[in-house]
C-alpha cells in the first residue's frame, strides 16, 4: 500500500508504527522498508463503501456482487478486506432476496468481523478472516451467542466446514478462492435456516491469477480461467 514492494510475513511480532495513523502496534506483516499499516487503517475506505452498497444491492447473487465490488474498489490481491467483502456480499444478496437489514445490524456484523479478521493470521493461527465474517452473519441471523444450544453448535459446525474447505484450496492460499467457496457454502447453509430466502451463487471465473504474489495454483483451483 505504501511503496509497492513485496510483503514480509514474520513468525514473531514486533512493534511498528502505522504509516497512516502513527499508532504503535505489534506487527507481523511489513515491507522490506518496514512500512506497516495497521488493520484499522488497512482498507478502511473500502469497508465504509461496502456498508453503503449492502443497502443498495439489487442482486441476490452474492458471488456476482463480490465480483462487481472487486472491480469497483481498490482491493489488494490478498488481505482481510476480503473478509468484509464476504460479509457484505452475503448480506447484500440476502437483502435483495427480501431479508430486512438495518444500518445498526450491518455495523454489528462488521464489528464482529473486525474483532477476529486479522491480517496474516490465516498462516499464523490457521483462521482465515472470511471464516468469522461469514460465521458472524449466520450467528446474527440465528441469534447464536455464548450459552445458546443448537444455534451456537450450528454456527461452529459451519465455520469448521469452511476451514476444512479452505484447507483444500491452499498451496498457496488465495483470498479470492476462499471468498467464493465461502459464499457458496454460506448460501447453502442459510437456506437450511431460512428456506423462504432464496439466494443463488453464480460460478465465478477468476481474472486475478497474474496478481497473486505467491503464485496462483492455476488449473488446481476451481475458479481458474485461462482467458
């Protein structure tokens, strides 16, 4: 974001000062020049725009929404902006399908996502930020919280299934592949809870292969396109 150089992924955190806000925080991801951007500043403009787009969504296809917004906003190839995009695309599709959603409800789901979607933690803890993002949507819609029975179990089973599916798409990992696989699974799972809400996911063809900093999986990815 700052100088365009390849990122360095650390296995131990060091204190760095955010290039934008100046706050000092523990950092795992920097560039060779030690430029650091904290999670709060990383993609903030995109996050704010996504909240507005949810309320104006006219498509009940979350994958189609994600592709449109990937083209409209300056998303990096990798990064936890994709977690917020996953939540936004799913919420936008649900709203277009007839589910009522308000600003405070969207803010709540984004707040939950922000608490657990941390840059680089997919490799450090095994948790991709898209997992808590989509889990937050299902948890909010079902009323899951600590102490509930079926609701919490269903959300945990869903997030576990997401992680298992994402693990099959690694080598190296890709936020775009996780995004679309997660939206497909979320659409299926939500229909089990709310059969009256019909959302269908189109099949995406990825146009971002050449941008992957760690090397695209190519034909091993279900979304790869040669064109």
